[in-house]
């Protein structure tokens, strides 16, 4: 499976947007499914910070998240590991001037452990994961800007992104839950 990338514009300063998405314990606020996150590290988020997660889709799915790269106010990369597999997630914050930023979220499968996900990987890459990322970004945008979340299909995406399906598809996973991964 390829790296899946989606973006949106948020009308807030970079530091505020980054602070929100880099706080892994706040991911349940915008996840497309019930998610629990507990910090396994003390202090501020930094490279090596660890989190324990429990996703509640297709049953309870325990997982772990480790921050692997951090550039303050610009970029956070973390890897999630769980029954479905091992995935790399990234948030990139680009200041667009005028008080707005472009927030880009990527998801890259590193190892897929779930046989159903292996068999469905073309569908996941083309439709399910992009919709999941769009939904995450729409919920983040709404949370930060104080509005109602836009439907996932209205989130902005890069020109090279695959077309959206016309039928509803389930949102993608975040941080190691048993559903097709997006997502953190």
C-alpha cells in the first residue's frame, strides 16, 4: 500500500494547530470512532514518547503509539502498532500567511498483520483510508475553528489524491484499531 495524504486549511496560527494535533491524548476528540489514549511517558510530547491505545471498532483493539519525529510547530510523526499492523502517521503544519495554515495528514502502512486488510488493501488505499483522513481533518478543523465538522467528502485534498467513492464507505482507523487504517 502507498502513502495516503490529505490536507485542509485551518484559519489559526501554526503553533495552535500543531499543539492540538501533537497532543496524542486529544486524538479521541477527532477520531472517527471511539478511542482511548493513555500516555505512557511523562512530560511534554517528544521523540520517544509512548502512548497506549484502545480502539473500539470491531471489538476492543489494544495498540501502542510512539512518537518518532518531532519538529516543534511544524511536524510530528508517530507509529502505531496493533493487531491490524504497524503504521506511520504524520501531521505537517505549513504556515500559509494571513493567520492560516495548511494541515496535512499522512498514513503509511509499514506492516499489515490482518489477512482481511491484506486482501482489501487496494480498496483501502483507493477509498477507505483517504475518506478516513478527510474525516479526521474535517473534525480537527471544526474543533479548532469552533464550527460543525464538514462531511468527509468536503475536506480539501491534494490534486493527485484518488477520487472519492459515490457510496458511503466506513471511516479509516487510527492508532492500531481493528479497521482499515488511515490515520492519529
